């Protein structure tokens, strides 16, 4: 077993029992997912304190960076200048947007902590090829495979160069020690190491050795009760980032929470999460919450899937504007969230192997639970072998066959 040879962070991660509120998914503010500011973050901190004791983290996502408003107005909000690690270029007046966060990111972290929660933040090693950092240090840029680009308006720094590593270490020191954040969502990072044909200037380490050094360097700044979440490229069951990270996202963003997005994320996550051992690397199925585009049944169904994946638990959306039914659903879901010893679904052979997986069995310390989800656009027949009470409705579900309405879930 790998866990006999390596130390993995998932086994004792705080994310096994502490839920995270993230600012990106289900953000319906006028500026989109990255439309955040100091007042919005702190209003949600106060609301989360009244929602549920298991929500212990506030995670600021993309949108806090300097120039975000200008990028939005120019129609280039997503891949604008100074969006990633180039924020820490000393030539910039500040990494953060002074209008959205006038007292800076250190003050935000302190205010979150004062509210009784723990602060986490998003960052990425990507840079814009026209950013001041790229223009100042063209010799630092990682060379993509011959004749190819990473993606339009993407560039990365070559981690085999000692000065680049020193620059990154200074950035992590700023985030964790100067600003005081305790968790990190690391996005768009695999391009540095996992594309065939990358041309590193330093020749003394392989791409995998550089990847391990990169992740180990970050982990060195994170305390035992903090976390590292990796995401972007879907981690299709690879356990080895768990040597450095607590959790890894195993599907695409849920984004605004449209039903087709949920289906897509469930197809990826339902398969990939089965390759994770919770003592190795926690699967992250991404956020649930109250998506305005979904019905109450659909919001419950997506939450049921996230809970069935049995990894970290992230919620999203504006907690200050919850409808009573949304507040009730979130509290029910968070009550159910806890570590799982073992989970199975039909993809591993005990039923029809449909995707997304519609039937999960969860073995937990207090006993077994079943999760049934009807992803179809019509009622589906299910067979209940062991009766139980549905966590959502409180209804007693008896043994035998019954119809489960479309886009509905039950948790027994």
C-alpha cells in the first residue's frame, strides 16, 4: 500500500470535518464569479457564523487582484494582466485591488479570523505574457513544447531556474506569513510540469522532481491545521499530489450551477473519486449551494452528489440572501457531512454502470448510508433493499420498488 511508503495529508486533514465557503461558484453578483470586495466577504463571514458550526473556512477566489475592474470593463476579465503569480512583482504598487480591498489582504484575513472563521485564498502560477514581470524577465519564461502554446494569453515561469523558485517562495511567504492566510486553492498549476516536451533550462531535475519540489515548497508554509487544495486539470485518481495536498478537485467547476454543468461534473467526479483513498487525497467535487437556475430538487440532488463523493465539503453563493428553503437544505447537508470509511457506486460493478453514478453506498463510523440520485429527465424506478428515513424530506422510505421523480435525490 502506498500509505505505508509515503505520508499523505488526506488522512488527518482538517477538511475531513471542516467545510469551506468559497467566493467563486454560485456568485450571482453583477460582475460575475470574481465580483468580490471587502464588504461582500465580511457580510458572508457574519452570515456563515449563523449558518452552521461545520463551516470553518472562508476562501477568497479569483477577483481580489489589482486591475480586476479594468479587465472586466475591457472585456478581458479572465486572462488579464497581473492575475496570477505576477501579482507579487515588486514593481506593482500592491497585489490587490485597492478599491475592492482598500485595507489590503492582510486586513481581510485578520477580519475573517476575528469573525471566528479561518482564511484561505486562491492563487495560480500562471502569468500574462505581456505583464511587467514577463517583460522584465523574459529569460524566466518556461518554454512550451515545440511549436505549441500553453493557451492564449498564458505563460508560466520555469521552476528549474533558482531565481524563479526564489520568487515563488517570496510569494508564498507573502500569502501565508505576511497576509496570514492558512489555506490555499492552487489553480492552473499542472501546465508547469505535466505537459510532454517542456523545455526546462535547468537539466538537473525531471519534470516530476520539479513538481514535487514546487508542491513541497508550498506545503512548507502551511501549518498542520491549514490546507492545500489543488485544482484546474481534473485529477483522474492520481494519488501522488496527496503527498503535499489535502484535496484535489476531480471534476470541472460547477460555476453558476446549471443542470448540465452538474451532470458534467458528476460524470467526471463519480468516476475519479472512486480512485481516491480518503487516507491519501480527499476528492473535491466542487461547491454546492442554492443555484437560482435549479429547482429545489435539483439543488438537493447536486448537494447529495457532493456528499456522496465523501471528500472535502465546499459551499458557495451569497449566504446573506438565502431563502428559508435554501438555508434548511444547507443545514441538512452540513449535518450529514462527515468522514467516510468506504464508498461504492455502480461504476465498480454491483449494478448497471451508468454515468453519472446514481447509487452510492457510504460506510461511515455510525453505519451505512445510501444515496440515490435520478439524473434522468423522467422518473426512474429504484429498488430499496433496506428501509430508512430520507434526510431531505424526513419521509420513511419502505423496502421495495418505487419511482424516484426526475432530478431528485434521497439520502437514507
